[in-house]
C-alpha cells in the first residue's frame, strides 16, 4: 500500500508543519481551561474529492493522542457541499492547536485530488494516461503525488533519481541525443530513459537512439498525430505543454500514451473546509 510506504514521510510532513505553526507553544489555546473537552466536526463547503486523512490524523496524534477522529469518508471519495467529513473529540486545547495545520493538509491535498479527478474524467474512456510532474509544492511532493492517484490520474517519476528525462540542456552539454541516451544506459542500465524533443527530426533521433519514451514538448494535437505515425510503436509517447481541462481530450485522442500536466500540482486551489466546535464538558 502506498500509504504504508508514506508513513515516514507523513510523520516528517506533520512535524515540520507543527514546528512552523506552534513554535514554542500555542499561547492563545492556553486561555482555555486545561481540563476542557470539546467535540468538533469538519465540513466541506464545496464539492470535492477528499484526500489527506492520514496527515490530518497524524497532526492530532502528535499534539495529543487523546483526540479521537471518526471519519465518514475515505480518501478518493467524492463529497458535496455541507457534507460532514469527520467528527473529533478530545481536549479543547489540542483541537484548537491542531485545527489549522490539520485543515491545511486536508484542504490542499483534497484540492490536488479534485483537480486530478476533473482531468481524469475528461479522458476516462480513452487509453491515454494523465501524469503529474515535478512542479509540486516544496516539501509536499510525495503527498501531492498520492493525492493525484486519489483523483484518478497517474504518477510520473518521483524525482531526479528514479528515471532519466533528457532535456535540451542535457543534450547540448553531451553533444547529441544519441550520446546522451548512451551515456544514460552506461550509467544506469536498469532505469528508463526518456528524451524530450521539439521537432520531428529530434523525435527520429530519439527513436534511433533507442529511447524508452519520447516527450513531445509543445506539439499541437495535429503534430502529435504525425508523431504517433512516425513512432509506429517503437517507443512510448508523452505529450506536455499547454494541456488544459478544455483541450486535454483533443490531445488524448491522438493516440499518444501519456499526457503530463503540471497544473495537477502547481495550480491547485485548496478546498474550502470548516471545523465547527461544540463545548462538551470537562475531562
């Protein structure tokens, strides 16, 4: 399970979030009697795809394990406006201290998942897969990539270490596409090699060099149709640049294998969530 692999990352994300928010202590929460117990519920104020439950839970577990969180929805589930996502019960100070950090994770990752779902819906009957990119919020790449999956899209490489993506500047430094591909093979024969190209001539050079995948940068749908014919199954084809919700289907119908969309993670709008508190009594 991806979340199991993310366990250490979630802990790190949460510790950083609490460190920047709490610092030396929540001085305002100290105005509330220590023994006070409250309940709360989190409500979505708009239609969304929910993501980030584990980050939300981890915030309160770090602050005070006595806080109980009861979820009514799963990650990846579509919710509507005014729907209750979860209820909480525990020390009032802990609920107040964790509120913003917990909601920050939930609203941001739900925003990513919601946008991904919109893109996925546009091409759900077509074989082309929509991929994320490295254009992520600093420090939240793994979290956002998980959110992309919750939304129904797919992950590209995780970073600069798990696959080659040879771009214009790499080619210029090495001297040729063929030289760059061969150098990559010599360095890590077990890793996939992708080459970004801008013209049909460069595409042919990448194919001749034996690239596993070719990234067609800023090709129009019409140009991609020609590239698909030129490639004839010799390599996977990926398109990027200028792909939006309005035109993603035009690109997906060309026969290209993948569409990489930076907007999935860089243009995300947080979902509007609200945590409403109720005084429950004393511990």
